């Protein structure tokens, strides 16, 4: 066999690399080759999570779920933190953690595995219809498509155990159906939310009660801060923090979430 010179080897290597990159193109997207190669077959279907939109047959596709931690001073104190105004911190849930809650219905929500201390956290959710990087707070609300009521459900014992071990506490926040959410109400219908009662009842007993104006970081400020760390895009949703008095629920409990200006959501733990 004739030896391959260095120049030929480099050219062959470059051609192989280009072909490998093309082969790694997203499934179902045409490679756009001159030969008119057909679209690639998708190995299997992955359901795309979405949330219904009030007043529309369209649905809101969920790209990412961002959540802010300890955004009400009293809740920060009950979690053992200093509520002084420090840079906000965020965590994520998987997009398929959403569990849509229809208006006027009580849905069943399965008590998750591994936990013996399962907590509710009622929150205002902002759904983004625009995106960008380094968005100034003064323009951040322009990205909001609409709002919903959501529950940031938490396996508190697992979260605390991981925190005590100085390990990521994702297992306490990210699991199946960890993000029940009501339908999205477009800003054109409901406007923006800077104040108003936020109340959670469990079995008709008030457990959480505060005002949205008590947020340490407003929705606009949250979006601005997130955009410094991530490129925000349409389909992102932001859980904007929960008031004090988070607590446990057990099978049979019914959670009723209320935010002034939005229909209530009702969730039964089973």
C-alpha cells in the first residue's frame, strides 16, 4: 500500500470531521446537501410539553422551567437564610415536569417516590414569548407572553439532605409532575402582575397568604438576571418564588391556589 503523505491525511481528516458534524445534525432536520439528501428519520417520538392558553386553541410549548429561590423575605427566614437583598439564585426543573391544571377542575397529583416530607410552594409563573441576553429590567416585561398560577412541588427531606451534604439538591425539586400549572393568560388579557394577593389553601385551610408586591426581586428583575446567565428564548417559563409557610401534604389533601386576577387551580394529592 502506498504511504499517505501528511497533506493528504490532513485533507481526509477535515473531510471526515465535516461529515461527522453533519451526521450529528438534529434529527428530522435536513442536512441541505447538494444531492438533496432526505430528512433523517427520528429514532422515536418524544412528547413536547405544553400548557394551554386561555382564549386560544393554540398551546404554549415549554422549553425550560426556571425557578427563583427564597424570593419572599419571610420565606427566606423560614428556610434559614438572610432575606437581605442579595443577587438572586435560580434552579431549573425539567420541561416535562409541567402538569397542566384545567380551570374549574381538580386534578390528581401523584405523591412522588423517595420522600416522606412533600411540600407545596405556590407561585406566580411568567411565560416568555420573547428572548435575548443581557435584557435590561426596564425592557424585561416585553418578553412576557402571559401569566399562570403554578406549584413548585418539593421533596423537602431530599432537598435538605443534599444541602447538608453540600451536594446539588436537584432530586428535591426535579421529578415527574413537579410543576403543576394552570393555563396561561396572555398579557393582553390580564396585564402584568406587580401586586395582589397570593393564597394557598390545603383542605380549605389557609396555609400561605402574602402579596406579590412582597417579592424581593420583581418578575422584571428576575428575567433581567436570568438573561445574564442564559440566553432566554420563547417557551421559557419562570416560577417567581413562594411566600412563607410552605409545608407538607399527604395523599387525600386538596391544594387550592389563588392569585388575584387569575382563576384558581385545584390539585388533589393521591
